[in-house]
């Protein structure tokens, strides 16, 4: 799904509801870490077995968070033998980034800095 940028035009109700569902999916520290871990993984793909230790959560909890991301269309899953491998959906992340980007108009506010920590 592609949304207009927030500076282009107001969102309609259905687009706002769809966007809110995706934002809820990433509005969790563990899920944000999962997105980061998957993006940083070799080949852009990570096995659930390699995501448990970095998060310090149980395997069922990590699987739950991955399912939320999967249901929101942020990741895809492929099964290989006993393991599930996850990959980000770049179009979905790009759509989110584009939606939140300032329009570039001289009067538009600058993008706030994000601090890591």
C-alpha cells in the first residue's frame, strides 16, 4: 500500500486506519529492534533462531512480535526445514518513510533529529 505524504493532502479515514495499523506494528521497542536486526543481517534475511538472543526475549515472544510485523506487511517469511526466515518488505518501509518526510516546501518544518541510545 502506498500513502500520500502527510504534507500533500489530509488522509482519508481508510488510509488513516491502514497507516495506524502499520505504525502500531512498529511502535514497540522489540519490533523496532527486530526490523533493525533483519535489515542488518547478512543478505537482508534473518532466521528466528538468530533473533532471540539479541533481544533477550523468549522464542515464543520473538515469534509473536514477528507475526505482528508479518501481519502488517513489514516483513515476509519463508520456511526452511524447522526454521522461519524473515526479510523486510522494502516498499512498505519506503512508503512509511515517504509518508513521514517533509514536503520540501520552504515553510515546512525540518525533520526532527532522531537520537540513538
